[in-house]
């Protein structure tokens, strides 16, 4: 006999969270491997072949553009699905749950940008890259937490996941507002018509994914030609996918959003993100000097990720807790919270993506941006791992709200 929907909800959420942690963490391990492979290829006799393949044009776009504009649209589709689910039916469905990761995510975007702008203040041509260190890579960060295992409480894993999801939302808004080229009103209008049609499918309770995906592909093409970055079509499509199943079905897993999210998790974690890393992490290091590493662009990005991220996330979180807006994550010490703030400086995927948008026509600045991302992410991951490995695990009592 089927159980009521309300009885299934807690179990379903726990199951989803476990699958999410498993796929993202193991995907992070693979991402670490392909990053090393990309660096080896870019600095080996196969470098010309590696870069030549990425520059090869297929159906009007280079392979690199197909990866960054098409495959990453699928990644953004999954991100959009996760944001919608968590906001409406998950860990971020109520304001008390959103407060701590939301405030931390805000600090984690503001502080890195300020650090970057402070370091590049005398180089106006570099200011366009201010958002590069403002992103957190959830796959890498959860991969580090997976290695640490039970030394980090589950509450901090959930906190990091929620923070990274909100961080992704902020990155999406930044890309839409600050990294668009000249707009084509015709293509933008056609994209808007596709979006209206997708909303209509939702309103008429269409639960088959086929019409959504077909219209989504058309939407992607129009957005690609409109001047807005094509990956945002994935987010727009995600927001129109129904969260609730057909009225004739009682299982929450039958909802189109859950079906699509489950279908995309492994292909994105084990396929799309590693392919993106392999294509974008490769940078030639020959002739790289200490002066080059300390130049404003790579230094600004690296310090934005390593110093800005940890400072912004921890300071804003601590302020929210001390002011009584939020509680310390259960069973977590302040030092463990600080360690997780350090891991937020791993900005690999989204930082590389924004770096490609910030300096699209300058390969020298593009390589410097990659070096900065790699330095800042590696430093954040290493220091965060070491700190969390040795951080004491005694429990802290939850802070009680003061009486008024």
C-alpha cells in the first residue's frame, strides 16, 4: 500500500541529499584528475594537438565554444533545477534556513571582489575581471569534505552545499548583468517567445519532459544569437520545469523536475564538468616566472579566492550568529566553520568560466586568469583540508536568542 506523500517527503529529501553528496564529491575527485591532465597536456609535446583540437570549428563554433556555450548550458540547467528545488522544497525552502548560507554567500561575493579590485586598482583594463574570484566550486569543495569524512559534521556539509547553491545564483545574476555583449532585439524577442511557451507548458500542467527539452534547445539557440550568454538559457529552462508530479501520481519522484535532475546528475558530474575542466584548465607554464605569478591579474584572483573568500564567508557568518540572526551549524566548532570558509575559496569551474567571459579576446590575460584561479583554488583547498584535519571536534552549544 502506497504511503501518503507527506510521509515520503523526509525520506526523499535525505535520499536526494545523500545522492547529491556522493555524485558531487566523486565528481570533484575526477575534476582534480582532469585538471592535472590538462596542465600536463598543455606543457607537453602534445600541446599543439591539445590546443589545436579546442580551436577546431564544427558547425560554426569551435570545440571550445561548444563546450563552454552548449555543454555548460546543461550544467547551468542542473544548477537551475537545484536552486529551484532547494528554494521551494528543500534546505532553502524557509527563511530561517536561508539566512546563514545567504549572508555567508553575500560576504563571499563582496570581499573577493574588493580584494581583487584593490590589487588591480592601477590596471583599469583588468577591472572587468572583478567577479572571477567571487564563485565557489561545489564539486571540488565537497570532494575535499568527502576525503575528510566524519571529521566534518553533516551540518557543515549542508551549509556548504546551500552556500554554494546561493553562490551559483549570484554568479548567474552577475553573468546576466555584467557579461553580455551587444544585444540583438530580434533574437531576444524570439527567446522571450520560447520562454512564454515554456511557462505555458508549466501552467497547463504538462509533465512530459520532451516538449520542455525541445523548446529549451530552441531557446538556447536564440539566446546564443541574442548577445546574452547562451548558458543562461539552461537556467531559464530549469525555472519552468514543474516541481510537482501529475495529479494522478502520488510519488514526488515522478515530478518532471526530479526526473530531469536525477537524469542529469551523473552526466554532469562525471562528463560535462570534467570535459570543461580538461578544456579550460590547460595553460602553458613554460617561461613562467615569479614576477609573472605576482602580476596584478593572477595575484588579484588568487588572493581574492584565498583571502577574500574566507574573510567574507566567515566574517559575515560570524556577524549573523553574534547578532542572533542565525545559529552555529549543529555540532560544529568555530574553527571547523572557518575551515569550511577556506574551502569556499575553491572557485575552479565558475571562476574559469567567468574568466573566459571577462577576457575573451586576450589569450595572455586569459592564461593569467587561469593561473590565478588555479593558485587561489589550490591554496584554499590545501589550507582548508589541513585545518579541518586537525580542528578539534568538540560540540558547541547552540546559541540561545537573548530575551528582549
